[in-house]
């Protein structure tokens, strides 16, 4: 049975398929486990806008600003005033609009603010809208509730896409793994039957095959962890706020669940195929 170690046909393709399957399963589970944090992150990034009437006084702007800063549902330190002069300078610097003089400024003063995720409800937003629009000097109140619904829809679609990809790569991994096992069994079919004839137990006969599968899985799992580690580093470097809301606990849980599930599934599938093969009669090996 030592010849089994020399037979490595399809092992590389099996490992690659397992790495892809494990990576996508892990990402899917992490995304599911972190969905609440992701939702919270995007909720608190959505800007609400209070637009003032032309020539509004600073006193009236301050009244609205104090109202927002004192509201429990508004995210602390998120209230930001953008004067019409600043808005004009920003847009003209980006050449987004033609040049205007200060007297021709088409913009109005605005206040931007964010709402805490736990306070992001239709009732609370309606309360803010109704009270702010009643205040003197306010022209309009704008919310981006539709934008958040689009974000939620995108996250849901991303979860479905990852689930679909995970299913495809799991199926590919199983098919390639089955082929690898089948090739190994065909290469040693007579040695296997000889061991059966001399009284070797099935557990002893299956041991080298299952050990080979264990090595392939461990290799795939190590490569998967390295790959996900590289992805984490890239996210940390290019988008640290996105990296920060992934908790170590949920990431570890996702990796453990995907690893245990994949390992048990592969062991069950391999063991089933080995038992089926060992149940064959000698004459069936020539078919």
C-alpha cells in the first residue's frame, strides 16, 4: 500500500477546488454572521440633509444645529455645516459647475448629519423631518432612505451570489475528489481485494485512502487561511473602516463552521465511496 503515496494524480486540482470552496464558504458565513454590523455601518454612513432658505440668519442655523446635536437619535459629532460659500468653492474647484460670483451663488446653506443605527427607524426619521421642517429658516429636509434600501438589496444579492458560488465550487470539489478516490482505488484494486481475502478489516484497508484525503484537506485549509489572511490585509490597507467592523469572534466562528462542515462532508463522501467499492465482488473489478 506504500505505492499510494506515489500516486498524486488529480491531487493538485482537488486541493485547488477545495481551497476555492472553503474560501467562498468562509466568506459567505462571515458575511452572514457580520450582516448586523455591516447594516449598522452603512446606516450610520447615510447622510441626512437640512437645506436652509436663501439669506437665512446664522441664529436660525444654530437653532437647528443645537436641536440636532441634542437629539439622542443623531450620531454624536456627525452634525456638519456646509455654507453656500464653501459649497460653491468645492464645486468650482472640481469644475463641476460654471464659475459664479458670490452674488450669483446658486447654493444654500446646508446641515449634514447621521443617525445612530439603532435609531434608524421610519418613526424616528419622520419625527426629525416633521420637527425640522417646522423650524424657521428651513427650506427642505432630505433623507436617503431609498439609498439604504438599495444597500440592503445589494448585500442580500451578494449573499445569494456567494451562496451560489460556494455551492458550485463544493460540487466541483466533490466531483474531483470522487475522481481522485476512484483513480486510487482502480490503481490498487487487486491489492485491496488481496487484503480482503487474507482477512484485513475494512478500517485497515481504508486507512491509507482516508489519510491521503486528510492530508489534502489540511493542505487546502492552510492555503485557505493564508488566502483569507491576504484578503484581510488588503482590506485593512485600502479600507480600514470596512476592516474594523469585522469582529474576530465572528470571523473565527465562520472559519470554524466552514472547516468542520467541509471536513465532515468530505469524510462522509469519501467513506461512502470506499465502502461501496469494497462491497464489489472480484469479477466486478473487470467491468
